[in-house]
C-alpha cells in the first residue's frame, strides 16, 4: 500500500518582489497571485495573507476544484523572470523568496 506523504519541497511556494514605479509588487508564481504595496515588507506580508486565504478557500469552500486551484501557475513570462532574478540575486530592487504553503487544520 502506497503512503500518502507530503514531501517538504512540495510545501514551498516560489515568490518574488519587484519595485515598479514607486510601489512594490509581490507575486507567488506557483499560485498566480499578485499584490502591490508601498514597501517590499508590506507586499510580502499582504501576499502571505492572500496565499493563506487562497489555500484555505481551495481546501474548504472550493474543495472539489482544489487540484486545479493549487496547481495554477503564473504566466510563463513571470516564471522565467523569477528564475532570471534568482540567477542574478545581486540585482537591486528585485527579490525572490520562498514561502511555506499555508496549512489548513484537518477537518477545516
């Protein structure tokens, strides 16, 4: 019988923050979610809240569509941008980071 273990690397969501025209945009490329704020820290915080809410809704309210919702990727151009920034970490005003997937308590 096969074990249904979740591997830690599957719980990591890839994100990036970019400064654009005086504001910061943070994006989760694994869920195609984006926010904007006045600072990088604020954008990261807002994105973390949005990811938590999105995952909670996907696993509760929209459970029948969770497989699709949790595999929704950002457009290719943003995924390529993430990897390019990751290669050039010294680029100013651009950051990539990883966030743990928000977990929902069993039975939620």
